C-alpha cells in the first residue's frame, strides 16, 4: 500500500536535485524549499549561486547569531559570501536572468503539467500572492527544474495533465524531483526516470494526474539519510 511507503523528506529531494548541477554552473534557487539545494553540492563540484536581489557567489547560511542582515537573499534570509562574490543592481540581476546567463533555475511548484507548464503562485488568500521574478527565471534559465512533494497535503496530484492555477511559465520545466520519483518532461509527456524502490509503478501512477511513460529502464531513487 502507498501509505506504507516512506517518502523522501524535503532535504532528500533537495539532495537529489543537487546531484544534477554541473561543476561551475550558475544557479538560481527559488525562495523557500529550493534554497536547501545549496547545502548539498557534490564533492568536487561547486555551483555559483545567484540571487535576484543582486548577489552572485553566495555561500551557506551563517550560524545562528552570526547573521549580517545587510547580506540577504531574495527570500530575505541571511547568507554568507564566497571568495569572488559580487554585488550588483537589481536591474543588472534581471538582465542576467533575461539574457540567458543562468544555467539552471530550481523552483517549487503547486502544479506541473505534462507539457512543462508551471504554476507556482496563486490568486487565492494563501500561498505566493504574485508571480514575481519566477516568470523571468523560467524563460531565462537554460534549464528549469522543479522540486516538490508528489501530491498536495490533501492528496491531490501535483503532476497533472493541465494546470488549474495561474501559470508562471509555459513549456518551461524539463525535470521534476518529487518525494516519490524523478520525472522528465519530453515531447509533452511525463517520462519516469527514477522511483522509490518499494513503490510499484501502479501505485505511483495512481498518485500522478497524467500518464507516466516508461520508454526505458526505471532506476531506483536512492538518497542518503539526512
């Protein structure tokens, strides 16, 4: 039964996403959950992290009590700086985004459609109240990935045939890392690449709002204890 499967934690999802970031890549991490990806750079690789409010090359969060609140990311969380870090105007930051100078953007999502459409904001009373810079990121970055729970708190699929919420971008997402699987988006369909070993394909499909395709072998989704 699916309720007996121990799904991945947010940290484990972020770890898995970090494994696909190439050495030296310029990366923007969305506000909130995606910020965790910065903790899990593979040994021997180093990404250059970009924040929309004007910093390139920031490091991990400072220890509690050592924050410098002049140094924050777009989510208003304290950051540290790596050697060679740069500061720049907000407009220059968005010129980097819109000019295609970012290799990867990793964002959260309310819904992802099988066509690669992304909805990660809402006009409702709760949640992200405006599309913000995510709209620029999903069409400016060379690769857009999503990290998310596979289903909502109410058990509704987040991977769907068509988004029901306002779109952040159209046809922009290429890979989704969830609490149950790694799914690529190719030719307007969900292609399953990895899934939890103890989860059957049928149970995974039952929690997915669009057809999952298996054109080749599906690997086990293996992550460390974190």
